[in-house]
């Protein structure tokens, strides 16, 4: 006599596998986007903890002693290629130009992520250093409009918004974004 599974046993197994797939699939769909966002957050952390202070130190020791990193110029920090001597640049970053970081009082966009690689509209803003403080970098995720910003004025209250507890900001053109510190 042959031992085999009955039809009802096979149907039960298929139903159980279907339920498991229905529960697990939504969890796995968001993992890639979370990984890209975490990669960008880690890059901003690297900018704040090591690269920014290194660039700031170069300007304090060798230039005008004012801590303005934009004076390092395009050959030093004006492109992803030039910037790679300081740290690895994540594949999500489409453009990076720290020479735009030239205001110690206001945040300015210095980099943005490729929406197709990052899974969203992300950009990095910088507030330049001064004689007493290194530059600060923050990561924003643009929420509206759907078209990606490659440059924007972060508005008059951008310094207080970044240091505020409210994570949503409105920029001068009416665009909105979420601060991901």
C-alpha cells in the first residue's frame, strides 16, 4: 500500500503558505527603501562627525581662519569625484557640491539623491562653519511636490526649523519635506 498525502492535506499546506506569504510580503517590500534611507543617514552622520570637522580644520589652519569650507574650491569638494578622497559616497547620491555650503547662518542644499536609487526624494543641506564651529549637515526627505528638488531655498526659518522638534518644514517655493536628522 502506497503512503501519500491526501488532497485535503495538500490544500491545507497551500492555504497556510499563502497566509504566511500575505503576512511576510508587505514587511519585505519596505526593507529596500529603509536600507537606502539608513545609508543616507549614515552618510550625513559621517559628514557631521568626521568629514565636516576635517574640512573645517583645513580652512582654520590654511586659509582665512574663518572656517568657511566653500573656500576649499571645486578641486577639493566641488564634485563626487573630488570628494571621494575624504569618504565613500553612497550610490544613492546623484550630485554633491560642498562649495554651495557658504552661509554660516542658513542651511543650503549641497547634495541630492537619485530618486530611482534612493526610492524617494532626499537631499542634504549644509550650514557652513565659522571660526568656532564646524559645518553641520542634515538630511531631508522631500514630501511635496512629487518632482524632485535639486536646489531650493529652505526658507527664512530654516535654522530654527532644523533645531526644532517639528520634523516637517515648508520651503520658500511651497515645497514640503521631512527632516531626518
